[in-house]
């Protein structure tokens, strides 16, 4: 039976990351907020997911080997960010571009490190962008996820897609819901219902196919 996992990582272990695990029918197996890389990898070891979706850039613009301003590496593009990010922006899906001045540099490095360790454990890891997935799944407008309205919207709409969420005991925060969206995107990817946005010479973003 295939297993799918999603992670909405934070920049450091000081703040919990949202993690979700689904079975081959998208039933909810686990929804947690956990802090350390060791705990995240323990969840991977316990469930052995086939595909893991991570909500973070998992690679740099072509031509760059890092995000350090002290390094002479530079993007080959005439535009900011990666090709996948520009393509999403052109579709009306707003996001931040991956550059050396990004404010999520620590999160990107952490996520790339997690990806390498997860792949060494046998999982396939894909980059996802939960806001883009939500636009494809639910359309616009989408209430701001940090508001009560936004949390209720996510709970209602995701409960229609993920059996077991409506019975979940507790109050997931927006990071946990993004982890769940990442897991559901990984599930759709496993069904062949995602498209890869971007070019093969950079890490691509998996996005649910338009209906």
C-alpha cells in the first residue's frame, strides 16, 4: 500500500513544522506539528512514504550553487528566481522568488538537507507549493490562512478530500494544513494527476492538474 507524506518546514527547529501522512486512498494517518529534523525523519522511518512533498524550494536557479552573497555563483536567467516560479507567477499564483537575498534561506538549506536524507531512506521527494495547489484544487478567492476564516475554509475543503480529517481531534494550525496540502499533492502526484512546472535543469514544482 502506497504512503504519502507532506512537510511544511520552518527555518529552524525552534518552531514546529507541519507534517501529514496519508495512505493510498488519501485517508489521514497522521497530522502533527514537530520540531526537529530527527523527529521528521523518524516519521519517515515509521511510515516509509513512497512520495514526500516538501513546501520549500529544493534547488537553486540554474547557474547557482548556493544562496551566499559571498559566493561568485550567479543565475543564468535574466529574471529573478527559477523558471518554475516565473511560470506560476504568470498563472496568477503569487510567490517569493528564490534569490540570494531571500528571507527563507535557512529554510531552503534545511529542506534540501531533509530531501537528501529522505531520498537516502528510499522515498521520492518532490517540491510542492501549497498555495498553488490550493488554487488548483479550490479556485480563488482563498481566505488568508492565518485568519479564523482561512482555517475554517481549509478544514472544510480538505475534509472533502481527506477522509478522517473531520474526526481529527485537535485544532490544526496553518502550518499543519499546509503540510496536509503537501501530502495530498504528493498523493495526486502518485496517481499521475500532477504536472511538473518548470524545466528539467532546475528543480520543478509539482502542481495538481487543472480540472
